[in-house]
C-alpha cells in the first residue's frame, strides 16, 4: 500500500466513524497520529547510517531516553489493565512495579558497564564476548521469537478495547496503529521512536490526571469520599501474607517484584538499546534512574485511578454499560465522561501507547536480526546497505504485526496465541540466567552456560504444563535454575577460564 492509498484509507475510515466517536475527538485523533508520522519524516534526515538508525547516533539526552524506557515498560495493555485490576480487586500487584527502583542500582553497577564498555548494538553481543557465538544466537533467537509472538497481541488487545467504546472499526484501529507506527519507524529509526515515546508519556500521564480530576469533581465528597468509600470495600489491601505459590501471596509478589523487572532491564533488547542511545555512561545511568523513579508515581496514579473509577461507578451505576472486557473500562470513561477534544487526545495517547509497544518490538527485532545474524556473518557490506536492509526488515515486520493482529481477531485464536506467548515468554527467564552467569561468575564457560540454559528450559516446561503456579514466578524459576545449574556444573566439570570481555571486572 503506497502512502497516498494509506492516507486515503485512514482519512475515509475516520470520517465514516466520526458519528459514533464524535467529530471533535476524531479530528484530534487524526491530528495526533499525523504528528507522529511527521516526526518520522523529520528524523528520517538524521538517520543517515545504521548506527543512527539503531542507536540514534548516541546523541539522545538522558531524560528522553529515560522517558522512552518508561514508555517501553508501560504498554497500552498495562495502561488499560492496571486501572481495571484496581477497579476489580485491590492494590496487591502494586508492589510488583515498586521493584523497578530496587533493581536500578543492580543494572547500573553490574550490567551497564559491560554493555557500554563493549559498545554493543545488540545486548546479545555480550553473550558471545563472554561465552561463544552459539549462546549469542540462542539469546537473540529467543528474544526475536518472544517479540514476534508479542506483536499481534500488543495491537489486538488495545484495539478491541478502543473499538468497543469508540465505535471505530476494529480493523481500522489495528491499521491506524500498525501501519502508522511502521511508517515513522521505517523513516526515523530509533530517534523517531524515542521522541514519540516522550510525547506518549506526557499525554498518558496528563490524561490519567485529567480523568482523576473529573472523577473527584463529580463525586460529592471529592478525594475524601474516594478514600473512605474505597476503604469500606477493602480496596486498599496491599499485602496478602503467606507463601502460597498459586495466588498473589506476599512471597510470589516479592519474587515477581524482583525478577519481572530485572529481566527486561538486563536481557530485553528493547530496553538495553535505549540506554545505549545516550552519549556517556553517566547519562545512561540517569536515563535508567529516570525510567525507574517515574514508575513509582505513575503506578500510584494508575492504581488510584482504578480505585477512583470503582467509587465513581458505585455512585453513578447508570453511567456504566455492560463491558465485555475489563480493559474497556478506562476507554469507556474517557469517551463518555471527558469533554470532547480532551477525550480524543487521551484516546490518541492510548493509540500511541500501543504503537510505542509495536515500534519497540519492530525496531528491537530488526536490530537483533541485522546485528546478530546478517552483520555477524556478513561483515563485509557497506553501512548504507545495512541501513537499507534494516528499513526493509522494519517494513516487513510492521506489516506482519498488523496482519497477525487482524488474523487473530478474525479466526478467534486468542487462547491459542496466549498459550504461544506463555511458552515463548518462558525463554526470558533463561536469558536472565545466562546474563547473570556471565556477569557474576568466573569459572562458568559456554559449556556450563548451556547446561544452565537446558536445565532452565526443562524446569519452566514442567511448571507450565504440569503445575498451575502463579505466572509471576516463571522469571525467578527460569533465572535461578539456569544460574544454579550453570554454577554447579562449573564446580564439577572444569573447563577453560572465562573469555576476556574487556577491562570491566566485578
């Protein structure tokens, strides 16, 4: 589809749906999405080399990289599901997000120096430098598989919620998010991705604050009544004491708090790539702290918004329709209760959040494929050839993600797709174990690391298919099994000492 046909399709679709969504909201949404594409066009002039395309030339300010890290962790699914979770239950899972500031020092002092010293483009280059090329291939392939499975979901689930409450056709929602995010990523590369993330954060946080203000203004007792009435319904519960592995017990939440956040910050190419876009290691530290510290007030805001929505609809039950999915709650409130224009802007922000998740997947997969496979085994090509290849891969992945989301919705394969995501997501625990073995052990070689990886895969497969333990434990199980088996085997079977990975030592 060429640019003219794409523009005609999107404008026509928006015009047809304006009657149900509202003309003003539709206009705001159209302007917002057009702005994102314009940013891609602008930054296209700055993405002249593969280094510019993958790492923004290392010129991103720390605060922008930090906001982008935060935005990458905050997908549209998370933005919609946190208020829905607090609305339906309590604040038990709030503590999971509090793990981000706790693991930030670990990332900064133990992992960041290796990545910066080696000047990696792909995080999995470290695995080759520390172990061998086979583990680099394993790490990169696991990440690529996980992100490929994730792309359709990060488009479909927000599209389902937005379509239901705005009246926009489901395919139009998917096409708007999928094709436009592909377009600005193809054009502007990482620099366009990061700056659109910055705008997304501002709009989403501002939208949540505006929604909270509207709720407090409509409820007679304001914030005081929200606090009191929520307490009467036991909505402020934060801790479920116990060691139960099958529920959100304190033990499960604690392990989830550590490993759910440690793994993305140390093994996820989409995150690592962002703190490699800054000019210095100090600025990378500041970027990591920015993303980590912002998670605290943002989590409070989103959980409190969910609780406030509960009190609001307790007082005005006639304003709430029967919703098919819990994550439709916040979009429903935005469209029905917010003033025209403001609601359109916040819905546009939800669109942008989904687009940010997709562009992060697309760009990070492209970086891994190009760097770990094509460039690793064909280093003789010129820089412009790598840039052209990267843009072609981005386009293919964008179309693939958009079509897969449409296909899932049409064939009703959501349960099967969820199972696929669960299986591929298990590899992230193994990846975490490999990076920890590399950074914190001295005797462990590629042979021992492979033993750890295989043991981790077996343990996670057993937990998935033969138990029903809480999914928050998968990261801890995979990581600890990999580290334990790898370290123990290094004490039993001696091999050559670790490879030299530079002057950085722990």
